């Protein structure tokens, strides 16, 4: 299969970056929305002797009460109503229903592959890019990925 450079990068994006967002989209689509409350402020003794604080959130999942920890700097306090998303089949898998809590790990985990693809795509020609502009990419023959520079005969 012979691909244009842009098509190849779209394929790489779909392969290395999109799965993070697809997983989170499915997680959100299958989650249950409820309202919990700030239960109490907890503290954790860190490895180097520091103490960090966190808010413990209490919510109802069916007839069970479930708690989870979240950051203490989200603007919620003890006794405040807090929007919660959780998985019906795993109530301990819960998040505060604000973008940074729901999407934050996805943004962080997808940042490295996205930046690598961005650098590979925008490397100027004078720096001898891995995949030059106007090059074609052949997939499927030995070697599995073959870069065919512009101006050469397609094999």
C-alpha cells in the first residue's frame, strides 16, 4: 500500500494518540453521573516526609456509599456538593466531573506521542527529516515501512 506523507502521519496519529481519547470517550459514555459531597480532608505522608492534603469525596452508588480521594485545590470543600462520574460495574472507578479531573490523565499520557509526531511532521528539509516532504511511504512489503523519496520510481 502506497501512502502520501500526510496520510501516513494521520495513520500514526490514529495509532498512537487517538486510543487515549477513544478509551476516555468510552469511559465517559458508560459512566453514571451523580452528586457526592466533600466528606473530609485527608492527609498523606509522602516518601520524603512531606504531607500532602486531599479531599475525600463520598457518594452513593446504588445503595452503597463509596469514597475516593481527589485533589484539594479544585475549589470544593468539606460539605460542598461535588459532581461525580463513576462506572456502574466498578463504583470505585470514580472522578470529579470537571474537565481537568476527567481528561487530565488523558492529556498527560497522550502528550509525548503527540509531540513526537509533531516534531517528525514539522522537521524542515534542511535538517534532513526522517520522512521528507513529498515522500511516499510503502507499507506491507519487506521492509514493512519503506520511505520512497520524491523523484524516485515507485517500487
